């Protein structure tokens, strides 16, 4: 019985690590994409300001 319980608690740890890795990958993807979007927005607003009289 203890063996089954120890496997269950081990699975919780593994699941937690998997979720943490997924969250980290999503965070890195978001940061990368937001940086690219920020650069495009900055150039767009610069062009708008330059076009104003």
C-alpha cells in the first residue's frame, strides 16, 4: 500500500514539473512575440507622427 501512495505522490511532482515547463515555454513565446509586436508598433507610430503636419 505504501508503494502505491509513494507512486501517487511522485506523479504529483512530475505533473507539477510538466506544468511548470509548459508555463515557462508559453512565457518565453509570449515575451518573444510581444517584443516583435512592440518594435512594429513603435515604427508604425513613428510613421504616423512623421506624417502629421
